[in-house]
């Protein structure tokens, strides 16, 4: 156990725990964009920076990947943090001027003057790669970061509609700036240049997901694909259990 | 060499089916075909049981790998510090005029590709041009025309 202070409050944590997790557990809000508990170690948006004072020396660290090694004092809102975060937010705003989320962060925390940079017109993406990570983990790895440097972007191979995509929208759901566009009218879903048919629950008619998505889930679970929504599936399971134990 | 399914299979099977060899296999394809063909990448993804997107990300990241066929003759124009100062950009403009291609492009007839490199270690010869592994030093625009003409005639033989 290590004892640290965050904004003056004494907190305890395990050695090696990330600072962001410790702070959040103790009720300190640190803004983040690219952090997601399920996909770790992106550490590219830099919004979560905080000031750490160790042995009388102060430094700015990225809290989402900073492991606590020894007692220290942490400040999540010091002058230095405010100043540095304003620069980070300004750069993110120039990168993705269309994003409402970044706009809100800039309003809440203040952004430095970015007039010397040329904003990228119509851009929302901050290239954090969470979508590619989510696709690899939950979907099929249909998208990835392609090219590099200023040309880097998120795309499918050869910029073509991907054969691998199942239309699960994990990418759009996890995106912190809502940069991934899709259409969903309840009957069909369009994402990454492909159109998917939406399957409805055979019991109650609620939308379940795309046919490909259901097939993938069933394949992973080693079961037959079933067109049931979560509620009706639960109902079916309880019916089976009730029957097994002779309640009904 | 012409892209063939047989040759692709041979390259893939010369390595263990492990994802850490993906880059080496694609480099071998690049060496063999002058580019990484789409069939090759798809076959490799199948063999390694990984998504095509992860190989595509790798192939677009590394400059050494190309996704489009390269020309028969590859012109490497050094644009390192010494060559740049000695007028490498004039040479690149000259090539653009002569062959209508910029860095990273290939002529319509598939004869020439132009690449810029950052230093060839022959700064005393600046500006340096390498055509099919033959070095040309202290190249001027006049010399450039002769070099291209020479390669064209040599290639026609």
C-alpha cells in the first residue's frame, strides 16, 4: 500500500496502479478522451495530464498510464496543469474542429489561442485508435489505422467496404468524439460503406442487431444463432429453468 | 517477377505461420514482385488467421512496402541535406518534366518509378541519382536527360 495525496486529500493505492484510476476512485474528476477501461494504454489524447510532486520535484504526467510507485502529491487542477491542458485542448480543437465533445472540454477547461494553426475542415477524429481496438476485441478487426504521419487515418483495407465488418457499431459506440458516421433506420444499418439488414426479435419484434453480428456472436459462443432480444432470451432461460425445477 | 498464386504460396510457406513473420513475408513479396499484391496480402491473412486490416495497416505504414506495382526501372533521387543543397529538388522537377511522375509515382507505361531517399552516404557526389542500383554523381539537368535516355534505350534492347 502506498499513501499519496490528491489535491490535499490522503488516498491509498496499490503499487503500480494508474493514477487516473486512483483519482477517480477517490472522487476526483479528471477529463479524458482516449481512455477506456476495456481498451488500455492508448494514452494519446493527453487531456488527463496532472501534476505530480515527488521528493520536492514537480512534473506533469499523463495520469491514465502513470503508475504510482512511491508516495507523492498529486494536483489535478494546479496552474501548471491548467496551462498545459489548455495547450493540449487547443491542439485537439485544431485537429478536430467539428467535435462537440472537444468544444465542450475547451469551454469547461479553457483552450489556448490556436490561431496560428490551420484547423482541419470537417474533422472530428483525434486518431486515438479506440475504434480499431474495439473492432479487434469485439468485432472482427475490420478497421485499422492506415498510412502514417499527417496522412494517417482510420479505414478499412483498400478503403473498400470490408468483408470482415459485421456492422456491430462497436467502433462508433466507443469513439470519444463521435467521429464515425453510420445510419440506422431500424430496418437497415449503414457503416463503413456497407449496408446491413437488422434482425428483429421473433418474440417481441425489438431490433436485435445485424444478421452478421448475431452469427458472429453465436459462432463465438458455440451456439446456433438465435433471433431473440436480450429480454426475450432471459425470459426463455427462466422458462427453461422453471421447467427444470418443476416450478411450473 | 510476375505475380502468381504459386509463388505467393511459396513465399508464405517459407516461414512459420506466426504473426511475427508478417512483415518479413511482405518484404519478401515486395522484393519478388516489386510490390505487395492484394492476393498476397489476403492469402497471408488467411494463413496467419488475422484480419487483412492489420496487414494493410503495416503495409501502408512502412515506406519500403508498396501497394501498387513499381516500374521496371527505379530511379532513386537523393534528397538528403547535401543533395538538397546541391539542387536535388531541381532534379525532381526535371524528372517530373521528362517522365511526368512525382516521388512515389510510376509512369503510365510502367517503365519508371521515382523514389526520393534521405541519404545514400555519397554526399561528395551530390546531387546523387541511382537508377537500377547504378550510381550517378554530380547530376545536372543535362546529365539527367542523358541518363534517362540511356536507360530507355538500354531497356528497349
